[in-house]
C-alpha cells in the first residue's frame, strides 16, 4: 500500500484526493489545509482520511511516501523544498514555482535526494492531448507553421498572480509537450481592469526558428468559456476544442502548397489549395487527473522520469517570467 | 435614373453589379475589367450592361454619375483620383489606399470637387454590426474593457498585400465604427510561411486610454472559418459570431464588480461576479452590401456624409500602416 | 442524523450514494447489491459504508429510515413493497414499476403505512427543467401547441426492457410535470435490430385535447448523443438542449398569429409571423440528483408531498404500458 | 442555343431563372406568372427575358424547347399535360402532382411524346446527398437499420397543402434515392393549430422489410431551423446536418454487434459496442439547383433518364397520399 498526503484543499486539492483514492494500492493518508472548513469538507466525503492544519505533522510521518501540493504558487517552493528534504516524492501543482531559480533549486534537491519531482501539468494526461501528440509525432502535419491557443472564461480572479500565470501556464505546458522545440523569444500585451498590478486579459506571442509562431489569448473576463487550440502544418491542421462534450479533436487534411522558385509577379498562381476530408479520432475519455496520479505512482514505483517532469516545470516558469517581463515593457521581445 | 459603373470585376465586383442592379432608380451602365473572361462572365448574367477593358471610356461618359472601384488596392489611388477629377462620385473598396498620404489627397480632392467619396467598409452596413452599435450607444455595456476579433480561414492568399491589409482591414473598420475613440498605439506580430515578404498569419494589439485593449487575429492558413468578435464591458458583454446562420449576436448580462479602495491583501473577496440572462436580439438580415449601395446613392442624392466616409478610410489605413511598421520592428509599439 | 440505504449499485446506485453522502445530517448506512465487485467498488470510495449482498439485513435494521432502490425495474415492486411494510420511506428509481396495478398497490401501501414514496424522476430537479416550468407557469408561451422530445445515443442496451421503458420514461415524466394535463391517447412505432422482442428505436405520439400534440424519439443505436426538447406555444417557444455545457434553455419570442373567421381562400394572407428576440435564462447548475435527494429528505422530515410522487410514477407507467401496447398493434391509438 | 421558359415566379421560379441562365448554351426565353409585380421583379434582374401573364403564349412558341414549372402543386398536372402535348420537355417542381393517378398519366404522356419529364427533387443534386449516396452504395454502412429525418422551421404556411406535402416531399425523395427499396406501409400523426384542415406539424413513420424503419418530423411552427438526417447501419452511421455552413456530412464508425444464437437471459453480455473514428468527407459545394438544371439539359440533349425521373415523382406522391390517409385515420398503417 502506497501512502500519500494532499497539501492544500481549495479547488484542486479535493480532485487530487478523489483521484488518488481511486488508484489501486494507494491510500490517501492525510489532507492538510489552513482552513478548518475545507478539512471538514474532506472529512464529510472521505471519513477515513486524517486531516491537519499543520503540514509538518505529515512531513514527520515516515509512513507517508509522497506529497501532492496544491497550494497557492507563492508557497510551492518552500513546501516542496521541505518535502524533498524529508525524502518525500512530490507532485507539485502548476505553475511549479514563482521563479526559474526556485525551480532549478528544486530540481537539484530532487536529484540529490533521489526523489520523484513531478509537476501537475494535467492536460498532458488527457486523451485529447495524448492523441494530438501521437498524430504530430507521426509526422502527418508536415512542416509546422503555427500553434494558436485561446483559454477564456468568467473568473476565477486570482489575488496573487495575473491571468498569464493562471491560465497560460496550462497552454505553455501543452505547447512545450507537443512541439518539443526551444522557443526563441516572447512578446506579451495585456490590460488590468481591476487594479493596475494584475492583468486579467493578455495576449502572448512566442516565436520559434523556421517562422513557427505560437500565440496565446487568456482572459478572466469573458462571458463565454472557450478552450481552443489550432495547430497548423503544411500538410494537415488540428483543431482541439476542449469545451465540446465529444469530438474534441479534428484533423483537417487541408493545406496550401507553395511552388518554390517562382517569380514574385506570378505569385498568385503559384499557390495551390488542398481541401480534403476531416477526421475525428476516437480518444480515451479517462479523466486526465486520474491518468496523472497513476503516472506519478508508476514513476515512483518504477523509477521512471515523469512526462511532466521538473525540467518541463522550469521551462514553463521561464516562459511565464519572460511574458511578464515583456508585458511590463510594452510588448518588447524578450529572449528565451 | 441614376447611372453607375463598376471598375474591377474579380471576386467583389460582380456583387456590386448585382446589388446596385437591385436598387430602385439605379442602372449599372458599365463594367470594366482588364480580363476579357471576367467581362464575358458579367455579360452572361447581365446582358444589357456595357463592358469595356478601358475604364477611360467610362470617365468620358457624362451620363455616368458614379464609380464603384473594386480593383487591387495598389490601383485605388490613381483610379479614384481620375474619377474625382472627372466629377464622378466614388465608392472605393477597402482598404482605401496604400498610404495615409494618398487617402488624405483623395479626401481633399473630393472636397474640392464636391463629390461623395465613400469607402466600402461593408460590415458597417450589416444588421449585426448596426445592432451592436445600437446596443453600445445605449450605454448598456457600462465601461468598455476590451475588443477581441478573430477572422481566419483557408485562403485567399493575396499577391500584393499581407493578411493584415486583407483581413484586419474589415475588423479595424468595425472597431473604428463601434468604439469611436482614438487609439494610442499598436503592436503586431506575424509569420510568413510562403515567402518572407508577406505575412499570412498575424496578431495585432491596439491600446487605448483607460486600459481599453483591442486585439486582432488574422490567418489565411486556418482549416476552419472563424469570424468572431468579443466585446467586454463592465456591465454587459457581446459575442458576435458571423459564421452562425442565425443568432449571430449574443448579449451577456455578465460581469465583475471590483470594490474600490480595498486593501491589496484582501483583494480576492472584493471581486463579485454577476451572471444573468443572455439575449439574442433580432437583426435585419438584408445583405450588408445592398444596404451599403443604397446608402451610397442616398448620400449622393441627399448630400449626406457616408457612415464609412473617407475620413474613416484614412483612419483604417493609418492602423494598417502602423501595424505593418510594428511587425517589421519585432512587435514594437507604434504611436498612432 | 438521518440514515439511508441504497439498494442496487450498478450505474445509478453509486450516484445516489455520493449525493446522499453530501447532504447535511444524512448518513449512507448501507449499500446492497448482488454482485460482490460492485460492493468492493463502493467500499473503495466510501470505506465507512456497510455493504451487504442481502438487502433483508437492511430491512431488519430499525435505525435505517429510508431506502433508495436502484435495481432493475422488474424487482421494483417487490423491493418497495417489503420496504414499505418495514416502515421505510422509499425513493424508487424510474420507471416506478412494470405495471399500473403494481404502482397503485405501492401507492396504497405507502398511504397505509404513512411513509413517503417518491419516484426518481431526476430531470424534474435540474435547474433547466425547473426554469422551464417557471416560464410555462407564467403563461408566457400563450396557448400550448406541441411538445417534441429527442433522446438518442449509443447504448446502453437493456436486457429486460425496451428503449421506451428505458429512455422515454425520462421524457414522459418531464412532459407530465411541465404540461400538467391529461393525455387522451398514444401511438407508437419502433424496430428491433437485435432480437424481435425488444425495440431499440421507437417513436411515440401522445395526443391531448385542443390539438396539443407530443412526440418522443428514443434510440439506443445513434452515433451521436442528442437530448432536445422543443415546446411550441402561440406566443413563445422553448428549446431545451441538455447536451450543451451552458445556455441549455432558449426562449424564443417567435410565433404565428392566425386571423380568426377568415375565409378559406384567402388563408395565406391571414397568417402573420412574429420574430422577436431570444433569451437564455440563467439556470441553477446544482446536480439534479443532489436536489432530488435533498427534496426526498425534506419530504420525510416535513411530511411533504414529493414533486415526483408515486401518483406521477403511476402516470408515467400508464404511458409506458400504453406505448408498448400500441407498438405491438401497428401504431394503433391506445386510449389513456 | 437551348431555349427554356419558367412558369411560376414565386419563391422558387427566380432561382430557376438564375440557374438556367448560368448554364452554357442555354437561354431563358420566357418567364410567366399571373402576378404582374413578379414579372417586374424578373424584368429588373433579367432585362432581356420576355415576360407574360399568359403561359399559352409560350406553348405556342416553337422555339421554346422546355418548360420549368414552379407553380402551386394543384396546377402541376394541367400545366405539365399541356406542355407535353405541345412537345415541350418538362421540369416539374415537387411534389409532382396531387395524386398518383395524375402522375401516372403524365408519365404515359411523356412516353408517348418522347419528351423528358423530370421532377425537381433538388436535394438529390446537392454535393451532400450525392456523397451520402456514394458512401451507402459502397456498402460501408453494413446492414441498414433506420433513416431518421427532421425538417422544421418557422413558416412558410402554405394555403393549399399541409406540412407533409410541403416539407416531407423533400425527405421522401431523399429516402427514395438513398435507400432504393420499396416501403411496406406508412403511419402518420399531426396537428393543426391554425384551422382543422391543414396540419402544420406532423410525424410520419415508414416501415420496410427486415426491420428497417424510417421516420420524418416536419413542422412549420418551430423557432429554429433544423434539417437533419440520421442513417443507421450495422457498421457505420451517417449524420447529415444541412444547416451547417460546412462539415455537413459526418460518417461515424460506430455500431453494435449482436451475437447470434445467444440465450435470452445472457443477452446483455452479447452486445458489443464499437466506437471508432468519425470522418467528414469533402463535398462538392456547387448549388444543387445548378447541378439539377444542368442534368435536365443533359438528359434532353443526350436522351438520358433523369435521376429524379417521373417514376420517382410518382413514388413520392404515393407516400404523400398514403401519409395523408393515415393522418386522417388516427395513425393507422396504410399499405404501400
């Protein structure tokens, strides 16, 4: 029996409790939160889980193998650091840390203590994103042209981070996973409609070599919930609409063919459109978080490197830091 | 009987011929194009219209009152200039000209010769945009927060202008009409997947005073056709989806209320969400171009200032020029 | 503390366990099922719930106040009868029983023992259906014209009942609740593609007085999941699309106005269309089953008549029996 | 040059004029209508077409090769009869005639005079229906199970026919074309909300051998416009949504597999679901009526049998007559 504790029991913590609880040979031993009513909430649903307001009780319990940390991002570094020092494996929610430096120090610490340090980039574990990865890895898309992402809805305003840290963190992790190449620079714009310090709407552009461009639109103040990613290639294009109850991933056999070496003045006739069929692959509908929890356990048991390892966590934090820097500098390009 | 000629008979010209032809007391006297097959195409559908490959024939005909010019943008200035000098009223397709200077010179010329000079910003004449204008003018939206526009599809690659000049011109005109305020600066990114000179995908941010932000995503290489505008206000928000066969405009009674003067550390509890009903106003489904043609005639007959007058045409060209400048300068802000 | 037991732990039982478990002052004391693996499934998620393969253990336990029965319909009558005789309150899943006679006998028994007997017509407790009821009760729709329902998907083939008993039971209960008037007769057609005994696709028409017509399309063999109800009135019409993640209920201010007393030969000009705005009311998104469980407890505690009482259960069974009779008689009308 | 006349210039006639006008080597010589304003409407758009209120002028003109008749159905028989007697080829709008007898007499007359008699079942000529036909003919669907059609909207109330004759005529022709098998019997229900004579909402069931079932829902009083056909087979299923601007035809690789010879009590485990990919074939977007007009000319020129020949017209009328008989007899089955 594998024993786990969940630290932080706001919106995400209870989902971790439920999904770890449904794994074979896993027991959620503790839940910790500063607020008593959140602990009561868990107690009502999971009467056998121990609850505590002091997470240090958990660190001291040698029977606990691993911690899942779902607290505000500003506390991630310190909690993960303590956990690793107490020889616990750690599943750390995204964004991993507030700075690249913190992320690097956690990576080093995990290495030193030989513990698994995984970041909760949960979308990587959904059937939809795994299927898109499979399609892209097969080379079907041809040459990659662009990656365009929209993640907007009404709420939840965060009080310690802006909308990029809150929402774009998801899409940066998806891009990092699917593209697997190093970005060159980043530019971001945004606006604050509550206070001047915290953007609630933002647009981020990431440039790669070979004219590959990525763009992210995030908004806490939209009347509708949209979660769409469009990936364009020379041979095929993918539309991923995560709000659809089914048929989330569409693969379009559409494209444009440019005749090389043609003269500028006869440009027009050198473009050939191709419009073929579209298909919707069947995807696994298992909850992404369930797959993520299972993967975390598997990595510990079998000493594997997680798909969303700490190195990816760091790369996402690097993008977040750079986007924030650009937004404060009038959309100026920031090198990555 | 009012006599009109249409110069340029590619994609848009035949639509002008049809829509002018359906007006009362209007006769399409001539159609001109450099390509004989386009003239034959018109001849087949409209056997009584005179066709010519030499537009100068039309300028010399004193019975012709007005010209609608639907040629490539690079020819707009010269054609409109000649037409105005020949005392013709002019409906000039968008974008109005290649430069602000050209636009200003046409404005001056029209003023001198006392002719109507109107720009074909056709979306301003659709039932949807007119309804949105009516709603915004009523003050229902409260304080304006953002204007977000997406216009993407597969094709039509232009050989003389990039995707911003081709597609964003529409959305700039809609924004200019609906917001009616002067933008402060603009930033643009993009990528070229055919040749390095002409962007086929681009993202444009326009900043206004009071933290109002506008954004435009245009793409010639998308597998799906999306035309969406999202307008956010403090009290209400509008979603305009132009691809829907009906129910194109949705007005959401949703918003966020920020308590002023609250301390930073209790920020979170100072945000109040409001989620009310949504409604879909009934809109006039008359073809926008029909309304536009009617309005052009009306402006000539009754000496009115067009809704999409040359001054608006110039403002749109200014945005286009500035966006292009920014895209060539790594998304650097360009003052407007 | 109120103690409840759930009998039957297939697809629906675990949802009852979870939703009763989340009520205040309620404890799920027992879960019973014939299959050991289903009990293990519950044990894993709810370690403190007692499980048994023999439901009679529960009947004998005087501390148990109420039973929720979620077993195959063929067992409903006997289980509910025993439970009522043991003075338990009963929440019985739909369809209530196999015959009207059984339903009547349970009604009598509940009355005799003064116990609450409620039927699990769960859609009545969703925010969407409650909002539609509120709109219809306000009289906004004018004169009622029709009620049209579609409920189709792939699976779940039942081995003891046809698709009408399985799926139309839901829609019959919604119609009964919303219309509140007595139907006159019923006609049904269907087809069996597996074996000849059990229809997997069926169409049912129910006629009312005043030319009101209702229709139900149910199908276990559709590639897409559709759950739509269209309600037409003389003044307004409602479209309820239960598969949408939001905006499920749309109220259309559309209609037709017929001039009375007009002569037959000038019929055409006597029809006037009215096309006004559409609106989407905000609806409560609490899970219907949670509201249902709460209502059941409330009815017991405060001696109230349930919204979905046994009399409604009987009316739904009457429609099901009559539909089956018609389907076996070539769609012949069966009086109700 | 092939000369054609269009009789009847209401909603459909002008579309015939336009589509015949766009054919090569075809000239629309005449348009006839009883209402002068309709002739003026045509004159404005097509100044060189001759107009007349007396169709007999056209019959007498030997230069006219063919007539397209788009008048109310009650006049079809007489007009087509006269036209055939005057040796004109005839394209007759749907429904072909008011009775099967009339249809048969026109068939005989066309045969006698060796003229082409084609019925305007225009949906057969759309890219979507042709693609579905191609898929079905390939055998991909396996054993056919059902054909389910919905065609509803607000308006246009007809003064001489009910909603079945108006709307279901389309779907009967599509079913006849796609299935190509003889129906066994028909049952119909409906309701009249204007006057008692003319149904404005109706449901029609058509039964075939081998448990194949077809169903049609038509409604003039729906707030939304829905045009959907669902075709279920043992191996694949098709959803045709004609209101979508693109992606109208979806082919689902989904199904159920029934193990033959299994005992009744272990039925449940004998059903196997199969859920595979879905694909959307690229379809020709040429206007169906253009293809239809072209086909009519082709049949005349090359002495071919039309796809929608008079025999199909008669089969559709047979279904319409039988549906009306059933609706007047309380949904009783009518043999076909």
